[in-house]
């Protein structure tokens, strides 16, 4: 019975620990523009809290007797209960733009810090308390870590499959609080019973001084690699599709499943993974070079398989090197240090040290080398040369000549010239270009070439009214204003603002007609502060690389746009995307918001103008009739069957992935 209860507590606490991570990150994601960096930064915060929890468990069990350990932890749990239910307070928009990492971490610490810390300490504490008992698990408490990781994986899958689609955020937060109280009570009662069985010689662990430094460093390194790879792969996937819980959970669940198998009594997949992991890492490195010319979407599956193999293999090596029970808590401290360092490297160090998103490639190379060295003895030098050579090849090819190349919280921005045109590239996607030929310098170029075919045909009542545009780019959209017209440009990325305003790079903002204001901050949150019915036209063109932030397409977002539009106003949305078919979604959201929507594909000449897809929406057909009658090719959007409206509490990206349609 005691064994079953131990498994239940281990599973339940891990479920609480990991279900709160996508839940809390989803709540605060819109305030930071939906950028993929939000998940990596949130993971760093959670990993540091996990490390602190493991350190607390280590010193608690090293310095105090069992009864004192339980009393101390019970007091901490009582303090955490006083802070429930979980709630978040929004920081100032300017603070988010200028110090996004600090703002995000502070929000998480305030909202969920202490309860998360309590739950984080449970895994090593429970295993140490079980080792005091006469239970059959006393000599092998590490198997509880497998149950713990199974609970973690179940939390992530359960969140995207059951909790997120069916429960509003307020109910999720309240439910988590009740679960925390119930499982904590069970933990303290169980620990009290276990500690009563402890002998006089039990109850205090051993410090790190008895563990060779090389052994501790190896534990840290083996924990670092899968942690960093998980975050790197998440960025690689979400940077061009969408930063949503589904993709966060996908790699994280694989990461946890590898722990489950590695720490099981008899691992099933680890032996095979060890043999093939180094070669899978090299395959992933090859796919990241210019030697392979395939679409981004086609190489996601090989990367997922490669990461899975590497995670199982390296965590298998880590589990094989676990120490005797006396050093259990220090072992977990080393694991959490490695995990936290992975978060520090991906969320803080890499953006500061690398002006390209290279961290995934660097750690893939390290994973290949470590996996090979620990598994094979032959041909080590040759394998090292191949892996390092592939990495060097990527570094050299990435060094394209640029007028400007900088990286910040929101990604990598690069300005370069080619064939008489100047480009702004954000991550992997062109976000605007300007001709260097004076005759075409102020032409509506790239995707924006469709706007001159849309804007002049709006209702006369709004043709001179103020315009709002979410997404600045290089300021091409500013050329849609006339001499007496005003445009509000909403942009969350300070680097993009600096680039667009630099007349030595681009001149749309300085040379196009009309006046403008640039409003720094998330477009939806800052536009919500504008007066009712201020704008005659609202243009939505906010992309992080090729991924549109999902919080700009929810029912609540459309309600805000309607509130800011004049009665005859028009909402224009740019939906060109390599991976998502957004027309059905816009049709669904339009119907739910009481709007009509038409879409058109505009051809380009692939010189100054690019092919693009746009949607126009209004309160009634009459408002749109001048636009759709002006040219052929417009067709009305209608919702698809078996799809649900996106809200701030619910999003489902799978029905709109082009590869699955």
C-alpha cells in the first residue's frame, strides 16, 4: 500500500508541476507579442525554480532530522496555500518592450513562484523520505523518478488535449490550487508515516564534498544537452508556424518521456537510442545546412525523431551513472543545474553572444560528440571532424554580408542589399524591401503591393479617417496615407522601430505623405487603449518570422478591432503564410464576431512585388462592395465544419496546418 501511495504522490505532484507551465505561459504570452522567446524564457524561470527546489531538498535532508524536515516543508506549503489561487498582474507596456526578460520572469515569480517551488522540491524529498522507511522502495527510490516524469508527461498531453480546450483560464488556476492543497496534505501525511520508520542513523544525506567533481560535472553536462536541445527545437519549430502550447508541449513531452524510460527498472528504448543517436544528430546537422533544399515543414519530423533519439540516449547515459541513495539529493541538484544551464544558454546567453539562432546547431554538434564518445570507441576522431565540419560549414554560410544584423528577445533582424533592393529579414522571412532606384523608392513593394489595390476603394466616409497598422516592418504601409491623414503604427520590437526610422536604411517613414505615431508595445494591448471608433481602417500585419501571433486572431481580439473601427470601417488582415491556411479560421472568427469577410490572392512579379493573400472584413456587405467590385478574384469566407472559434482561452492550430489538410 505504501508503494502505491508513493507512486500516486510522485505522479500527482509532477502533474501539478508541469501542467502549470504551459498554463501560466499561455496567460502571459499575449503581453509579449506571441514571440517564441516567451516559452524559452518561461522555461528558464521554471528551471531555476526547480533548481532552487532541489537545492532546498538537498540541504533540508542533509542538515535536519526527518521530523524537522517534514515540519519545515509543511510550513512552507502553508505559506504557498495563502498565495492561491494563481493570479498574474500585467506590467507596464514600456517595461515589456525595454526589458522583456525581466518583466516576464518577474510576472511568473509573482504569480506562481512559491507554489511552484514547493512542488519542485517534492520529487527528491519524497524519494529521500521513502529511503528512510521499511518499504520495498527504500533501496531503489529512483524508480519514483520514472513515475514522476510519467506524471509530468501526462500533464503536458492532458493540458493540450483536455484542459486547454475545455476549461477557461480562471477555472484552470482554481483547479490547480485545489489540487495543490489536496496532494500536499497527502504528501505530509505519508512522509510522517515514513519518517516514523527511520532509524537513528538515517535522516541526513551526504554533501557534495564526497562526490568527485568530475562525476558531478558529467551529471550536469548530460542534463544540459537535452534541456538545451528541447528549447532549441521548440524555437526551430515555432519560429515560422506559431508559438502555441501544442508545439511547446510536443518537444517537452518527448524530453520527459526520455526520463521515464531512462529511469525505469528496465529501459525499453534507451539501448537502441544510444546506438543511433550520434548519427541522428549528424543527420539533423546536415538538414540545417544549405546542402539540403527542402521546405521548413518537411524537415520538422526528422528533427523531432533526431531529438527523441538524442534525449533517450543521453538521459540513458545519465541514469546509468546515478549514485547510491546517500547522494540522491545531490544527484538531482546536478540534474537541475544542467537543466537550468540549458535555459540560461538558450534564453539569455545565446541572444547576447550569437547574432544568429545558432544555439540549436551548436548543441546538436555537442550531442553528436558526447553520444558517440560514450557509446563507441572506434573512429572517434573522424566522427569529431565530421560533426565540427558541418557546424563550421553552417557558420561560414551564415556569414552573409549585411548592412545590419542584430538579435534581441524577438529574434534576429538583418538588413542587406541585393540586385538594387534593400531588404529587412526577420529570422527566416522577408519583412519588407525598398528599391534603391529613385523612380521606385516609394513604391508599395513586397507583400504590401496589394494595399494600393484595396485602400482606395474603401467607403468615402473613412477614406481620410485615421489608420491603425499592427506591425511596422520597414514602414511600407505608411505610404497608404494621404497628405492630411494620420496613421498609428503599433510595434512591439524596439529594434524594428530603430531600423524603420533610420533614413540611412529605409525612407518610407520619412518620405511618405501624412503624419504618423509609432506606439511601442503589443499591438492588441496598446490599441485597446485607443478611443472608441477612432479608425477608418485597421491593418493587421504582425508576424514573428512567418508566424502570426495567435492572440491577434481570437474572438476577443476581433471584438476590440470592431470597437476601434468606425461604423463604415474596414479591417484588413495579411494572411500570407508558408505553413498555415488561415482563410477558414478568419471566416470562422468573422462569423462569430458578426462580420463579413472576403479574401483574395494577389500575384506578384517576384521582383518588387510578392504573391500575397489578404482578407478584408466589415460589419456588412455594403461596406465591402466598393472593394470587391473593384477587381476580380475576391471570394467570401465561410467557416469550415468541425472547427471551433479561437478565444483567449482556446486555440487549436492543427486544423489549419497545410501539411495536414
